[in-house]
C-alpha cells in the first residue's frame, strides 16, 4: 500500500491574484532529456508539464499584466476589481506541431479580463472552443 509520503509528487495550490493547482516532483531530479526551448525547460524544472504551470511563466505574467491594464483592471462583464483573471476566448491547436499554442502567444482580442466569479460561471455555461490551425 502506498502512503502519501511515498508518492514523489506533491499537490500545490496557490491563491493570490489567481488560483491554480498543479503537481510537482519532490526531491527527485527530472529524468527527461534536455529541454529544447525555455518554455519546455520551465515546465520540466517546475512541474510535470501541465497547462497550469505555464501560467506561472514570466511571459504569461507579462501578457496577463498587459491585458489587465488594457481592460482597466476590471471584469469586462460585471466591472468588479476583485479576483481578476485573464480568460482565453478560444484555444488554438497547431496541427503541424501536434500541440496547443502557448498561453501568451494569443492575440489580445482573444484574451479578456474576468473576475473569478464571472470566469467560473462562463466555464460552467460555455465550452471554450478549440480551433485547429
């Protein structure tokens, strides 16, 4: 039987401007081959490669700040200033590379500022479309 202490992954939750959760390896170096890009290196060193980990990348933080500034630090739906998140209006799957576009590589018109409440309501009511490019 495996106990939680035997498992090499630890579940982390972060609460601040945004809420994310992810698994990271503890005390075990990555066994994967060297990364090809800084984004892949970031994922290999910080997590097991989840989308949530990309949201901690400096490129996403810069893009998020740009969108929040553009939307005057308010939810575009209810105009709240609390618990703001940047929402992707659609996701792009790059067929030739067989992977999704990085979160910060989307044009500004596909990103909007929502409060946590409106963001959750939107995801519960609508599915974010995935476009194959």
